[in-house]
C-alpha cells in the first residue's frame, strides 16, 4: 500500500513539474516577440528598411519564429525589446535567401554587457571578445556583447556587425565544421574556386593591399565570417572593390543586397 501511494505521489509530482514547465515555456513564447518589433526593425535595421513590402512580411515572420524558438537571456545586463529584435535580425539576414532554414545548432543566446574573456568573464582587463559560438559544454549556445550587438546596427557606414559574424559561423558549422567552407550552402563544384579566392585574398590582406578587416586573415573560418559582415553591411562597396568575392557570396547566400542598397 505504501509503495502504491509513493508511486502515485511520484507520478503526481512528475505531472506537476511537466505542467509547470509547459506553462513556463508558453509564457516565454508569448512574451518572446516584442509588441513593437516591426517599429524596431524599421527604425534600427537598414537591411529590413530596404526590403519590398512582401519581403518585409516574410522577414517579420522569420523573426517571430526565431524568437519563439530561441531563448535569449542576459548575464549582468537586462535584455530589452531592441536587443531581442537585433539578435533575431542578425540571425535572419544571412539565411533570408533560403526557404525553411532553421538554426538547429542553436538553443540559447546569452548577452553580456560588453566584451568578455576566454573564461566568459565580463569583468577585468583581459576582455577582448565580442562574440562567440559555444562548443563542448556550451554547444548550442552563443554569447554576444550587448554593446557590440547594438553598435553593429547603429553604425551603417562601416563593414562590421558582430552578431552577423557569429551567425555566419553557425551557418558554417551546419556541416559539423567551422572551417570557412560552408558545404551545406555551397555546391561541391564551387568549393575549389571559393578556397582559391579565399587564400588569394588572405595573401593580399597579409600584404596590406585590401580594405578588408585584417582579422579575416586569421584563418578560413574567420575570413568567411568577416567577409560576410562586409557583404551584408556594405554590399555596394564590396561589389565595387571586390567583385569576385561579391559574386561568390551572392551565390552562397542566394542574395544580391547591392541591388537594393540606397
């Protein structure tokens, strides 16, 4: 009799915890998309501003889906509606040319107030990291500097966007490797021409003969992320100064943002 009673209590506890978890998830999804997300997109996201009405609607739908599927939390900082919208926009911009793409390798985005170090500490004098795609124990998570996130969208004249950089790393990682060769996006026949172009450009960067962020010369993976920032932030300039790179990235991302740049 005691064992039966204990079993019933255990079942009731499991059901209660399941119910609490479901309610919590429902409430989180309900509040994940800010009421003002359209206005925030229109005010702060230049990429969105230049879309057609139909594409704006599709972009909004993808933003909503991303926010409902991905948990965004702050560590040492408050996550405001603008932060949620900018994280979602950063995620959608690189995949907007694909249908039904989901970041299966991402569950959480963690916002730190500013730069952090390799031990994920955001205090001290060794902080120089703006963003990171987690691995190992942090697999499925992304860490972003909140200040870098906002700077990436407030400065529309530079060629940098930290959050887009990190989401491109996630795209690169879709085949299991962050190596600058996004085989899930690039047909095999394009792999050798892409790598040849990458190595040629890295050589030019090491000789100081290009306007591309020198951090991109670190390795192929960082080059892909850095040049993708350039592609989405200043497509007009990349198209003018590096037409081969622009053409290849346009093929990889299935987008031609230079056509809509004003």
